[in-house]
C-alpha cells in the first residue's frame, strides 16, 4: 500500500518490521520482493540513483529487474549501461511468463527512446507506447501500469493532447 502511495518513509519503517516477521516465519523470499518493490518505488518518486544502487548490484537479475535497471540508466544518462541491461534482459528469466513479455516490450520502448532523440515527435513511438500501456492495463497488476504512466503523460503533453491526457487520468485506473 505504501508503495502505491509512494510513501517512502512509511514503506521503509513498516518494511523493516515486515521483513523481520517474514524472516521469523521462514519466508526468506519476502525480503527480496520487498527490496525490489522499494527500489521500484524509488524510480516512481524520481530517485533514480537510489534505485540504480539496488538494481545494478543484483547478482542474478530477473527480466523485470533489468528493465528497471535500464530505466535508471536511461534517466541517469548511462546510455551504454542501459543498452547492456536491455541486451541482458533478452536472455533473463521472470517468475511468470507474462512479466517477461512485458519486460521485453518495456525494454524495446527504452531502446527506442535511447536511439531516437526526437522520440516524442515520432508517431511510431506513440503507437508503441499507447498499445503497450493499454495491454498493461488489461493484463497486468495496476501497479505495473501505474509505473509506466509518466511516459504516457509525457507523450500526450509533448504532442499537445491535453484533452486526451485529462480524460486518460480521469479514467485511470479504468472505471
């Protein structure tokens, strides 16, 4: 819940308690899931450097983790490292096949942005992005779609589609 609200202080405070309880109960995977979500939330709050510190140090990153690393690298201007993360993501695994499919597509969007400085004026990018986002809303947990919302709003704003942006936000998540 705190992640969805981007409340980093509460997420950290209550996360420590939850991680301790999970360890006591033998749920060791919980800590990894929490740390991933904490770092992903850092991306949503604009703390790309903090998220990079987590995602860049993973020994065996999953496809979604490499997608998040590529986002961090893109935002931090680490182009070559972003391309390396995208390339590595192609062969990485995900817990669930659908997460792999969406990580693949999300990385293609990052690659498009990195290769095309004028991506915001490119209708091919807009089509790819909006199609991807529509599938996210229909097939993925809402947090995954919410994560990609800034790029949709960036597209609408850059293309002066303010009415679409307003209607989009007014109906997000789908009513």
